[in-house]
């Protein structure tokens, strides 16, 4: 769309032209008026019109003088002169100073519109030419940038950048969540850099990229980009290289910056990544220790969940992430491990707590959302919310469910120092009341049930090549004599006699 400035000292003429001509038909979106040359000069500075319609005879500055002054600064603006019959020959001579045409007063609308139709065609042709020229220049610049990023520099590239006189070079690399937005964001980034910064904006592979003079980099670049390019959206991640002194260093700077973006999952959001940026989790030097299997990880988590220990669950998850990062520090691998871990855990919960099958089955839908977490911080928070919901369901005040949890704990952890007092505190029950619930459900006192589980497991161990005291320790008895007395109480014979009979029986 184009702009017009009408300059005439007669109000009826300038206002009449502004109101009567159907300017929109000629792609003219803005029409302003001035009553003399001085006012026209000021409006020209503010408006940068494409066409000025100027009265040749005005008090103070004449139309010719106005045209000459503007032409020295603006070679592109078009002029149409308005003149009376007496100044006709004088007006014709104004064509020598670059006037498009002249109109005699009183003005015929059809004659002016004829001029406007011809101007519209010229403007459109000029626009097409400029667009083609700009596109070819952009394509040439983008080819040069691609060559620089590959480390292929020829004489033409050296010559081009020599003219720019940049003191050093920096790369801004941006990845968008939606690659469809690349063309529009590229134009906005060009506009941003055109406001006082020298830069070449391009798209390369899946990235939006700018190479620019490092000395012109703003300290608040992230906020400025959000305001002018991304409109407060977080649908992008950006990384900024360190300044490099030579064109030969640009390819290496690009690779470093590209790697920062590849690892963006491990950084905090709302920042432009640099080599000084600190990841949320660091990859420690590999430790020589046995890696836990999936089964072991599930067992450890299962125990903490049954105890309702949210802090222990969080700690275990962080330890697992650190372990996984040592093996394969990638976003895809960590998410895959969590999906497998939680899916396996939920299946185990469904198997052991069938009365909660529907609840745990519905949680499977949340496992799918793990893939959508954009940073390691968001992922851990999301995982924590899943475990919190599981623990919340396990903490239902159902006495049968509480006792079942106690039984599961005894069967899996009989070899540890399990006490009714500890479980009562964990489940927020009075010790005596919890003991009564357990007795009503199992028919046994808590300690009796625990002893029987330990003795049953000791029978298996006695058939292995172990000392009696080793068997006692493995099933949770620190005192071997106490183990002897308990074994004889429930089996009827000492453990050594039991072993002898069983081995002879074989």
C-alpha cells in the first residue's frame, strides 16, 4: 500500500482532493495534506510518501523549490504539479527536476485518476523488481552462510564480509516447536535485526539462524526476541555462540551452538543458551558400580510407595536419572526408561492390589504424557506427580488395604528390621489398633506372622551351602540362638536336624 501528501495553500483544493478521489482503488492507504512548503517538509520526514501532489505557486516556498529540496534527500518520491493557466509554461519546465506530470486548475478528477492509474502500475512494477532483487540477494546471502557453516569459504565470501566491517562474528540459532512457523519468524527476525543491528538472517536445516556483528549483541536479547519476534511465546529455544574473530571459526561456533540446542532438554527454560549456561543435571564421571536392573528399580520404588514415602521416591528417581545419564545422556533415552519403569510398576501394583485395578489402569494414560515434557525439570516434576497420585491411592483409609500393604512389606522385606511400631507411624495408626486390624485379617499377631515368614524362608536357605548363623542373619535374626529357639518352636526340630533330614531324604 502507498501514501500520498497533498500540498496546496487553498483548503478547498487540498481537502477536496483528499475526500473526492477513490484512493483505495490505486492501492493508496494514507492521504495527508499540508498548507505550505515548510509543513510539507516536516510531513515528508514523518510520512515518507510515495506521491506528492504540489501546488506550484504558494506563499513563501514555491512548489518548485519544495520539490528541489525534497529531491536532494528522496530520489524515489513521485511528484504531480498543480498549476493555473498562467503558470502552465513554468510548470512544464518542472519536468526537468523529476516531476511525473502536471494538472491545470480547476482539476479534472478523471485526469488525476489517469495519472494515478499509471503510477499504480509503476509502483507495482517497482515493487516486483525490488522483491525479486531482495529475494536474489537473500538467496545469495543464505548460500554464503551455508558455505560458512560447512567451513567452505571462497574469495566472494571474504569480499562480502570485508565490506561489512564487523569486528567479530556471533551465531544465534533458534529451533521452533512448529517448523511451519519458520518463514514467518524469519521475517520478524529480519525486522528485529534491521533496527540498528547488522545481521544476515537465514534458515538452515530445521533452524532459524542469524549471523551478526558480535559487538552489537544486546544483554537482554532473550526478552527482546520474546517481545518482537515470538510475542511472549515459549514455543522456541535459542542458543548464542561466543564471539569469534575470523570467518574460519564460524563453522566450529555453529557446531557448539547446535550441540547446546540438542541438549536443551537438560536446561532451564526462558533463557538463551550459551556455553556458560548451567544444566539442571550434570553428567558425573562414571562410577564403578553395578547398574540396577529394571526389576531392582521397580522393587525399590515399590517398597517406598507402599511406605508412602514421597521423599524417598523423589530421591530414588533422581538417582535413576543420574544413572541413566551416565549410560546414555539423551532426552529420548531418559523418557523411554521412565515410561518402561512406570508401566512395569503400575502392572505390578495392579497384580498386587487388584481392588485398585481401575485406578492404576487409568494412570497408564498419564504415562503417555511423559513424551510431551520439554525439559528435565518438567519431566521430574511430572513423574513426581504420578507417584504422588499412586501414593495417594495407596493411602486410602481401608483397613483391609492397609493390612495387605503390611503383608506385602513383610513378604518382601522380612530380612530387615520391620517393626509394628514403625509401620504404625508410617500408616498413621495407633500401634495397638493396627495390631488388632492385622490379627483380625490374618488370624496371627504381627510378630508371629513375621516369624513364620522368616522361618519358611530359612528352610530354603538351610538346604544351601551356608552356616547356620549365616542363615539366621539372612532371614533377619541377629542372634543365632534366638533363631534356634524360633525355628524349633515353629518346625519342632532344630535347624541342623531339619537340614540333616532333608538332605538324607534327597
